[in-house]
């Protein structure tokens, strides 16, 4: 009985190794790539959650790396300018609602698709944040947003 179970377990392990080798060979990714992608996704989400709660300084200290730059057209492209703008926004809107809808990662990039409301009464915006990581830290960020219309002809909604 034990021998047949060992043989069955061996077959399962062989199948897993075969699948792993197939993925690595044909798609150029390894198990470690998936683990790293998950870690970067968690960091990107945590950064934005802290900022939305008003703990912007902690978000920057914990997750932003040296040489950080961003591409928001309304502020200078350095970390300090964006941090100050995010702190100001948090002080104006202490009840901000930040709801992540999708998170994707590929290589050193993470993309979040979120629903952001400055207060519970407004419809809010659909926001896409794209992060580039280096050595586990955010070193570059892009963000774009679209106001959610009150009356949309699209029956699928924005989310």
C-alpha cells in the first residue's frame, strides 16, 4: 500500500516539475517571478492605501526608493513635490475612499485599477496607477484618471 502511494506521489511531483519546466521554457518565467510579482503588487497596494488614509509620509518612507520620479502633469516630477501634494489632498479629504478593483504585475511594473472617492457622496473617479520598482522600491509612477459620469450609456459601468 505504501509503495503505490509513493508511486502516485512521485507521478504528481513529476507532473508538477514537467509543468514548471514547460512554463519556464515557453513563457520565460519562473516560480520566483510569480512570488516577486505578488510582493510588488502588495507593496503598490499598501503604498496607495497608506496615502489614501492620510499617512503619506509613512507610505513614502516605506515604499519609495532613491531617485523616484513621477509623471503627474500637475506637479513637479520629484518625490517631495508629489508627497506634499498627496498630503495636502489627504488633509482636504480625510474621508477618502480607495477601493482597488484590479492589480496586475509584469516584471518590474505593477498596475492598479481603482475607484477613488474624495467622500462617500460623490461618484468618484476610475484611476490607473502604474509603478516601476527597482530593488523592491517604487522608483517611478504614472497615474491617470477618469471622472465617473452620472449618466453613462454604457450598461457595464466602469468597474
